[in-house]
C-alpha cells in the first residue's frame, strides 16, 4: 500500500511517499481502507517532534480518517466488513490502510461523504467538548474565538450559536472574518490591525468576555485573558502561533477567572461513553443543518507534504483533506 512516511523529524519536505506493507490487526482492531483523512495542526507538529506524544520513527502522520472496514479482529463487536466508518487515531492516517481499535471508530452517517466525514470529528469534537464540557457555555454569554477561521475555530463559531451564545470571531484578515460572519459570528475583530484587548472590552461594554476559545497562543493569549470578565474562562486549545505563552499568574486571581485545558483526544480515550454521547449530539446538529463544515481544499495522498505546508503557512479557511486514489 502507499503511505506518507516520516523517517526523520523536520518539515514536510522531508516526508516520503512510499510503498509499505499492509498493517496486521490485533484481536480488538479493524483494518480500514482509508478514503479520506483531514489535515490538522497537530500533524505539522508531530512530524517535527513537537507534539505531546512522539511516535517511534518511521511513522505516518494523520489522525482524522474516514473509510471502509476491510478486516475485523476476533474481539470486535458491532461492526462488520464493508461498514463505512469515521475514526480517530494518534497517527497513521496518511496512508491507504490502517489498523484501528474498534472503540476509536464510529459508524459514518450515510448522508456524509468521506471527505466531510474525515474533516468533522476532530474539529467539531474538540470544539463541542471545549464549550459544553469544559467551559459550560451558557445561553447569552459572550464567547471570543481566536483563530476563528481555522478548523476548530469555525466549528466553535457554529456550535456556540446553536448554544445561544454571542460570538466575537477574531482572525488575521478580512477574507477570513467575512467567512466567519457567514458561519454565524455576531462581531468581528482583525487582531493584526486592532488592539485585541481594547476591542473585546469595547464590544462587551467594558465587562469583558465570558469565555475565550484560544487555539492560537503566542502573544494573543495574554491580550485576550486581560479582556476576560469576572468569572470568565480561558480555554487553552492549542498553539498555532507556534509559541506557548507564559501567563502572569496574578491575572486569574484579579479577575476571578479560570484557565482551562482542552485535550479532546485524551478525553475521548478516558471517557468514551461521554464522547460517544457528544458525537451523537453533533451528528444530530449536522442533520438539522445547524453545522455546515467547510472544506477549503483537497489534496492527493502524494501531495500531503504540500497540504501540511499550506496548514503551516496559515492559509487554511475551514478544513483541508487528503483524498485517496
């Protein structure tokens, strides 16, 4: 089978498109013929050895997959060969086939095509877990979303609107902000041209934000935290800016606010029953037309390094997907 292989840590240009052996499965695994795998920011980190976990070399990046079961282990329950599924794996998705634990897959809704299915679970699962479970976002609260035009950011815009929140979307240019507006954002901030703290304060009549959703990090985190209201919540989702911020610890004390970590992948493994419940709620929102995932661009498997570069250059508006031949 064909796969994108990382055999030395570094940039996308070091990845190789190779023929490798088809994976063998354990008793609790299924073998999946991958039809599509979305590209996520952690994929750009894992190939550089900068992510939370570091797989042994060589490995294939890619975590958000959709495909068809082609083989089943003896202990697998509830699935059969030929079933179409959505799966989340730590790595291995930039390949034509992969072995997956059966508790890490979901039946693919028939109305979802494979490209959409592969781009749905990580982005929407992360944002829903962040807003529902971690922030406990309430109706009429004000939510500020940094990096709102990216995959998890745009998902957060849509989910927050279904929860009745007021959404302030922040992005780096007008084209990205216009897209956020189309997906439901109430107010917009261009944080390359406007003072983030001052603008949030202005849009909240000086009260500050109830919740800040931050997948960006860097200098923007402290600016946003300083615009957090009393009893506010800062959700730490990721660091697409490339720098992990160092926060003055007196700020949460002065504001009576909380800094809350969000790690959906670990949550899904530790609490699979609640994650399944969340996933079913998301599928229902999708069926009702409340969620409208946006695929920005598609790449062939052999062009996966180009897709990762596109992600690292922060050109993505929504999601990008690797499609298999």
